[in-house]
């Protein structure tokens, strides 16, 4: 269960197929009409579920997406015996969340510009922290993660 | 409610090592609908997860699917 373990593209493809089958059946059971798209980016499977109109409105809330992503990872791990880092996007939830992360960075940078020596963000997953690190670097500031497990969070400092 | 029973069953069966032992039953309680989930005792830890993380994730997903009803997912501890 080591996150740094290297996975092959074939393994990631297998993961995404298993995940897509599971999600498709769940949507079917729940009477939700959604289209699935599989993408592989930076050695992660990204499964996107989209729908016309607002049928996914409840499932696309951040808490629900995080919870379903957690479940889908467990289902995939149960079948492959390997740790899964797959990412789930429901009704554009990833874009929406990236927008929220960008606003968090924006506010942190404002605090630093006002004289704070550092700004601390709330605990986040490794995927979200990676997005934060690159947003911070784009703004010309430096960042590091601190804390363990579910408490791991990003600290932003002037470069 | 049958829809939610099937959804819980699909999720739990995907997580456990003994899917044939998974049972989900709906019942009414004073505080609304309850879905009792029974699994093989060996799978109890998998369904609950570290500090209850998996059980919480299952409840969150079911809540988001239960649009116009309130439902509680109860994982039955077979040893008690």
C-alpha cells in the first residue's frame, strides 16, 4: 500500500475499467442518467461523470464526491490488491473544487502581502495539496506540507 | 427505499471479501428509515474502516442519493 509505488499504464487502465463498471451500475441502481469518461493523467485514472441538466446536483457536492471516490478506490483495491489513486469528477466537481483552491491560495497570498510570515491552509488530500503547490509556485511563493495523515496541510511562505 | 437498499448492497459488496454474506434490510424506526447492513464478521473492519472512515463515506453517498427521504445506514455488529 505504498503511494510511491510505480504503477504501469496497463494497471491504471485496469483500475479505470473496474471503477467505471462499479460507478455505471451504481448510477443505474440510483436511476441517474450519467455519461462516463475515462482519462489518464500523470499516472492517475480520472473518471468523470457528466449529465444533462441537474440530475447529479446532490452527488456533485464536494463531500459526496470525496466519499464516493473513497469507496470507488476501496472497490478497485479489493479487486486488484493494489493501492488506487484514482480521481473522481462528478458534474464538473473537480473544476469547481480547483476554483475553491485557487481562491484559498489567493486569500493566503493576500495575508502574506499584508505582512504575515506564513499562511496555513486546511488539511487536504495529496491530490489537492499538489494542486495548491503548483498554484503557489505560479504566484512566486513557496509552500510545503506539514502534519500527518488526514491532518496533512500546506503552509505557504514568501519565496 | 428499494433503490437505496440496492445501492447500499452494491457498495458494500464491492468493498468486502465475502459479498455473498452481505445483507441489507430496510426498516422503519421512530427517527425514520433505517438500513441494517449485515456482513461476514471478517469483513466488519473493511466496512467500518479506520476510525469509521468507510462507514462515514457510505452514509454520505447514500444521503446524497436519498433525495426526498431521510435514511440512516446502520452497520450491524454481529458480535454484539
